């Protein structure tokens, strides 16, 4: 049971954090709702038609966001590999090269299809 004590402690800390944040939200939320408080805030300017639901965001916006997530996850996988590189051997090097090639194939596909152009 001593091996699970830190895990149980982290879980209890997470539950406590959620309970405290919900309680603070209920305590400090705006009491009197009005139209101005319900609108989305965009740096003090009136919301654009795209943000207010009157238009559509371009699909390229989402493509760029997904590419960012893909390359961010790739970095998350590369960091532990780089830390233990000297112990992994040739098999891990080949596997990481295949992983990176797979990710870059997707990147070049999007690039060739014009997904990164901001026209």
C-alpha cells in the first residue's frame, strides 16, 4: 500500500482542487446577468461576425491548429527518447526515424494541398 500512497495523494489533491474551483466559481460569478456581461470579450471591440456565429471560420484555421498539435505531440515523444538515447540502441533510432517520417509525410501532404496558404 505504501507504493500507492503518492498516487492516492495526487488524486485527493486533484479532487480538492476541483471542489475548490467550483466553489469559488459559485461564490464569485456575476449575480446580475445582462446582455453586456453575456457577450464574448474581444479586447474591447465589438465581436466580429465570425465570432458571433454570423459567419464561418475558414477550414485552414483548424488545419494550422491541428498541425501545431501534431508537432507539439511529436516533441513530447522526442524529448524522452533524446534523454535515454544512449541506452536504447539502433532499434529505437530506426523507430524514431520512421515516426518522424510519418509525421513529415502528413506535413508535406498538407503543404502540397495548400493547407498552409493564408489566402
